[in-house]
C-alpha cells in the first residue's frame, strides 16, 4: 500500500481505542440521528468477532432482545461510536464466535476471566 493512502487512513484513526477482545461483554454508546436531533443509544452484548485493520476495523456485537438474537456490526474508528465500555472479559479460544448464534439460554454464555 502506498504511503499516501497510509497517511490518509492514519488521519482518520481515533486517538484512543478501548482495549477489548472477542468474548467480552461490552456497552457500545452509539450516536443516533433522528431528524435534526442527535442522541446516544446503548447497545450491550457479547463481541462475536473483530476483523479488518487500521481505519477499516469493525467488530460485531450480539445480544438477545425479547427472545430474539440481534447482531450489530460497528466500525471501530467511526465518529458515530461515542465510546466502548467493557462490562466483563470473556474466556474464549476462538477468534470468531459464530457458534453462539445457534445457542440459547445458559449455553450461549461465555465464561468470565478472573483478573
């Protein structure tokens, strides 16, 4: 990749990114625009995957809402992501937790890391 592209991408990166990984339970504070108003909505769930690199990096969060699984993919360096708060760290041995989609209830839990 050329140096010009790297410079442009480096300018779009956030100064500080919260340290979280796959399996962690996080709260994502996302900006929502409704007409001319802007508000912050919290989305709390388990991180299924992180992919990409530099300013294109994304992460997917899954939660269960009223018995229905909801997944949302967020760009890590987006200005629409206000902040990411780690609620608890999970102990996993995989980079992508796609198997959690088929599980319901206690089976869908991820063990917590004691730190």
